[in-house]
C-alpha cells in the first residue's frame, strides 16, 4: 500500500486548482492511502477522494505553530510521496521516498494550473482540476435541484467586495440568458453562496423571479455544492473558489474579472471563458486603493459584455 501526503492551500480557489496534481498522483498510485492537509475552508473538497485516509484541517496559528501540529500528526508514517504546495519547512523533515515542493512555481507569470503542472514536468499538458463527490452528496443535490428545467447557476459573491459584480447586473444578465431569446430559455436560476455571504447574495435573490429561482445560499458540504454544480447547465460568477469548482466539475463556466488576473486565475478548461471590462488589470486599481474599504472594482464590465461572452462560450460548447 502506498501513502500520499498532499499539503495544499487555506483558500478554496487555490485548493481547487491544486486538485489536478492530486488526481495525477492518484492515477500513478492507484492503491494509495491519501492524507490531505489544508485549511478549514477547503477541507470538504477532499471528502470523496478515493483511498482517503484523513483530512487534517490546519488553521493558521501564531509563530507558524500549525506546521508543528502537521509534523506531529504526520511524522509517524513513511510516505511514498509528499507534495507540499505551501513551502512548509517541516515537510522536509518527514520520512518519504519522494518529495515535491512548490518552490517558486507560484511566482511564474502563467496560469496557476500550468505552474502546478510544472512540478510534475507537465507544464505543456497540466492535469486539470478534479473534484470527487460521494453518493450522499449526489442525493442531497437532487433534493436541492430537482429534475426540471435547465439551471443557470450564479455565483454573485467573492472573498472581498472589490471582486464582486453589481447585484443588479447579475439579475439583468440572468434574465437575458433565460428569456425566450437567451441561451437557456425558461431556465431556473440557482443562486449559490455560503451563508456567511448572504448579505452579498440577498439583493440578487430578491430581484429574481420567485417561481424560477433556487436559493442555494447555505452551509451545504462542498461535495454537495459540487454535485449541484454538476446538475447545472451553465455557470456565471465572480472570480472565486466557487467559479473554480464549477469549472472543475465540467459545467460551462464564465468567470467575471476585474481586480484579479485572468491569465493566472481564469476558470480552467475547454468549456470555460473569462471576461473583463474595458480596463486592464493594472488600470482597475485606484491610486488610493484600500483593500478593506474600496467598493467593487468591477464597474466597467457591462451586462452587454458579459452576455456576449456567455453567448460565445455557449455556442462553442453546446
């Protein structure tokens, strides 16, 4: 029996992007027992990993004490492969036959999936992100999105306000894409977010037609969220972890960009696209930019631009 130790991000989006590396290793070691180390937020992504031994949730602690906790929990085993995507010095002190470390790969001026693929000498054909779901996740998703009309999934939230497109624009885009001349005539509209993001999602939910809206704001396990995304026909959302989850399960995904670089973080895959307004990434930020207090920096992305990008993507993949 082989053993894999996979150390990945605290952030949901980065953790999703790293799953291609894990999927590649599982193919190389099909009998492996796998331990995943990550932050609490993305931990649920890995519940369905084949051969999962455990997920070690590692909240950050002062003085990097969380790495001592990781070392304590992992030192008693001999690992066939240790993959450290956090550059933790203590991972070198674990018994292993082979180690892979992020090093400076994340500093490369390329997409993060390509940078991670370079760790496996696969930069020219990097393994795509992949999510695993359990039967209970699929069953819960059927309850949340019953059989019926196709579903347009919306991701109107993000981890900071600067990356959020205006609620009224999400509503207008959704109505255009689901009207008689849209890409999904008569489709239901699912609004997906965590309960902690309810205030961001509330204006979208309030303005959409009640008879066609699915309120999926809550605390469903990430595996269930992934299964819900698989039941959707199309996804539109801000640059976020949810956007990367949609791309990873194969739903056509349009990412909306402003104060983040699509060349690094566009949704990955042939069924994906990214769109921004007329301003470049460098031009988006004001001179007095304040991460905590600056409002949305997505104002130059119009509904018309987003609709055109959605139609172009749909015509390419449908």
